[in-house]
């Protein structure tokens, strides 16, 4: 058996189209242009790539993109003042502070200084609490993308056994909350979980968010289960030439694809969904801020 490939790249393109349609409507009917502000502190190369990509896609769907680059030695007070100015700016509907921040800056303090209504990453403590209590919130982009892929595949997730491997605040925990919200029976596994292979084998849905290359082999997967691989790991690829590398997930794709019912590839699975959901969150935030109807199907 060979699994259905859940094509996140193609699905992300359909989400961007929906966002673009809603943006065009906001402009035509209400003269409102949704705006996303991204704050980048320092020179981290991976963060620079992400921010460039976010800015480009923001403009492509018709939204305004505001990039604020600051030196790595910015003081906490100055960064807080920048966030406050974005909170106060009516042209800005979404604010994203690219993580990680340099060590001298308190990430929690900075994130919790963002207006929760503009917190399009969904990391503000208010949004975490709202999600945990099943209320309307801004939902973290990567788990939201995973949920959309799962809903698209299954229709209803009600009653499914789901295992989330990883309990981080940005992926594992919100993912588990979202699956619970869709009436799955959810297990959260982590580095202290006993008999992880057996725990994973019980699941109809496996979400791997560990950060360990190809850790989950096919023989941990229940035949027919749906596997969402969040991991992005760069490993050496001597077969491509000296010094070359390639990206792999947290799941051993080659063995898992033979057992699973459906699986996301890496790259081209969850990754593209994350930025698409950031755009979706921004247009949702803009609609809410203006008391207008939210776009359908773009949030949890
Ligand atoms: P974290 O490092 O914050 O969390 C990793 C989690 O995995 C922890 O809860 C840890 O458990 C658990 N873990 C580590 N080792 C094991 C093990 N041997 N068995 C079981 N559980 C284990 O990572 P993130 O959640 O931030 O990211 C996870 C992966 O997802 C990374 O590869 C990251 O690059 C990728 N990612 C991809 C995104 C995308 O857009 N596709 C976005 C964000 C992340 P414990 O808590 O006990 O230490």
C-alpha cells in the first residue's frame, strides 16, 4: 500500500487564493487594506529567509506588508516601544515578532506586549487561554495548517484517536487543543513518554513535532493512519555531492508512506501551510477589528 500524499504546497495556494479574494472584497466594499507588520531583530539567516518569504506572500495576496528590522543589540525598552507603536497603528492588523530573539530580550514579555487582537502568531497568553477554553482566538499558524490539512482529508475528525508527539508551546500543545476542539481523543507524547512506539501505533492521526530527523519509522504507524510531519531537519546528503544537505521531517517518509493512509511530505507539506495560515490569520484579525464578517474556513 502507498499512502495518499497530502500536498501542503497546493493546499496552501488555495488558502492564499481565498485570502486574496477576501482582501479584494475588504478593499472594494470597505476601503480597508489588511496590514501585517513583521519585526525582525538581528541577522539570523533562517529568520531573514522566513521574513522575506512572509513579506513577499503578504504583498502577493494584496495586503500591506510593514517590515521593521532592528539591530541585535536593541534594548528591551526600545523593542517594547516599537510593538506599542504597531499596536496603536490602525493600518496594522497583524503583528509578528520573529522568534528566536537575542538572549538579552525577554521573549514572553515582548510577545505579551502585542495587542492580542493583532497577535497573528497566536502566542499571546490571552490567545493561549482562549484556545484552551474553546473560545474564539488567534490560532498558532503551524497547528492551524495541520488542522486544515486533516479536516480537508477526513471531513470530520470526531472520535479519531490522535497522538501528538511533542509538547512545545508553539506546535505540540496548541495542536492537541485544536484536535480536542474537533472531538478527537488526544494523547500528547514527549521525551519522557514510555513505550512511544505502542502509543503511536494506537493512533488514527499522528502529528510529529519533535525536531529529530526521521525518528518515527513506518513500523510505529497503524496501517491506514494519517501522518502529519511537522519536523524540518537539515541533514547531510553525501549522495548529492560533498557538503550537500537536504531537508527531512521527523518521520521516516520512505517506510511510513508504505503503511500510512495519508502523509505529508517534507518539504512541501506543513511548511507552506504555516505562512498561508499567517496570511489567513491577518485577514481574520482585520475583519474582526472592523466588525466585519470573517472569511469562512480560514480559522479553527
Ligand atoms: P521543540 O524543541 O520546542 O519541542 C520538541 C518536542 O519534542 C518536545 O516537547 C520534546 O519533549 C519532544 N521530544 C524530543 N525528543 C523526543 C523523543 N525522543 N521522543 C519523544 N518526544 C521527544 O520543537 P518545536 O515544537 O518548536 O518544533 C518541532 C519540529 O517542528 C522542529 O523540527 C521544527 O523545526 C519544526 N517546526 C516546523 C514548522 C513548520 O512550519 N513546518 C514550524 C515550527 C516548527 P520534552 O518536552 O519532553 O523535551
